C-alpha cells in the first residue's frame, strides 16, 4: 500500500527523491542566482548526519539570501520538500538549509574562507558543479 500525504506538498512515499538528485537541484538553484564556487560533497560514506553538502558563496548578504530563497523554491517546486531547519537568513552571511539527507550552506566569501568546510569535509567525495554559463 502506498501512503500519500495530503496537502500542497503531498508526495508519494513510494518514490521519494534521492539525495544526489536533490543535491544537483540545489546546485542548479544556486547557479540560477549566480552563486560562486558551487561544490557538492558526498559524505554518506564518512558521516551519519547527512548524505550531501552543497556549498556556495554569495557576494553580499542580499545575494546570499537570494541564493537560499532560490534553493528553497526549487526544491519545493521540484520535489515538494521544505527544509527541516533554516538558519541565518536574517544576517545573510551564512544561511544553512537542512533537508536531512542534504544540507546546503550559502556563505559570504569571508565566512567560507574562515570556516573552510571543503577542507573539513575533504575526506568526502568532492563534486564540482559546472555552472550553466560554462556548459557547452
């Protein structure tokens, strides 16, 4: 029996989105708002807290918030998912969107350099995102 959740975000539990497709959608949403240095890190083999991180930078607090909003909208529209937790929107320096199997970090350049999440999670599987503008 397939259980269906009612409401505007109804999804069938039979075909939930996989975490890698959610990570790619999030990266595309970041790219839509011209995020810089978009990186995907698969950490399911080395950590239990999530499957994927998507990390990117924005040039200003306004852009950081716009990127985070783009991710929220794209994942809600495409896979009917809202973040379980959303932190840092009002400051716009580091916005964290936690979807459980996917965590998206949208950071200002200084915060990204200081916290160096790519370095901290370097034992994960690094995937660069090719921006749409560079795709042939």
